[in-house]
C-alpha cells in the first residue's frame, strides 16, 4: 500500500488500468440509487497532469446537466478564487468530487453512497498522483481525512503525507457564497489566506520559488 493511500484510508491499487477505463466503468455504474435520476456521471474537469487536485462533495444541478464538476455558482466562485491566486483552472488543477452522481435536491451524500463511489475517487488519486490535494467542505474532509472536527478548525493546515503529497481542507465555495464579508477573519478572508498558501506550494513544486 502506498503511504498516501494508507494515510487517506484508501485502497492502494485500483482495479483499473488507467483513468479512461475507470471513467467508462463509472459512466455505467448502478452501484447506488443516485444513478436513477442522473443525467450525467460527473467525473472531472481540468488537467489530469496537474499537481493540484481539488475534491468537492458531489454534483449539483448544473453539474448533472453538463457532466462537469463545479460549473454552477459555487464553481464560478471557485474559478474566481483560483484566478485571483494565478492558479490556471485549465492547466494547474484537476477537479473532481467524492460522489459522481447528483444527490437529489443537493442533499449530502450518504455514507453508503460515498462508500459505493470510493473506488472511483481512489483511482483518480492513484492515476493523477497529485502533490497537493484540497478537500472543499466538510463532506470531502470527513470522507478523506476521517476527521469529525469542524472544518473551521481543520482548514488551512497541511496534513503532510510521507510520500510528498500534502492534503488541506478548505471551506466549500457555497459556504463562501452565503458569507459575503471580506473582513479579516471572515470565511472569505480565510479562504484567501489558504489559496495564497496553495499557490506558494505550487510555485515551490514548479521550481519558481524556494
Ligand atoms: N459542489 C460540489 O461539491 N461539487 C460540485 O461539483 C458542485 C458543487
């Protein structure tokens, strides 16, 4: 088992030979009831070669309609946040979700639904092999880091992984949409601190700073 898989409580070897094989399997998946109402299985957007992976909770209506994660209001805010830190949404990041089908009414996916979908996320982590992983919101944080603490206490800290990958929880962009203040200490201000730190780490990885 790789250290990253072990520490993230993930299987070390996926049953797929590559991502395309996993995507094909996911598009046919009927492992849970979320398949019944879906229009699209929502797999990823961005660059499979990226060093940065962002994992959200699950698709909403816009994502279900388009087949792409984070394209609704929350996604547009995420793009703005990335752009403000000069993180290129096409080149620098691979974006996906814990569950690949929309939970009805945008409810939180159940533990069973997350468990059924886990193999797809494991394959994404294995094949993308990101150096930095951001967990957007408590659902992704709990699913991956297995911590129950409030996200406000966990966000902004790197969980160092032995193989060089670092994992950080960040606020979900929909939470920021509901909290407009930009004052020092506000959720938006904290997100800005977090994203600047992510950019700093990316620059280190890319050799553009020390
Ligand atoms: N929220 C998420 O967590 N993921 C999406 O893809 C869209 C909204």
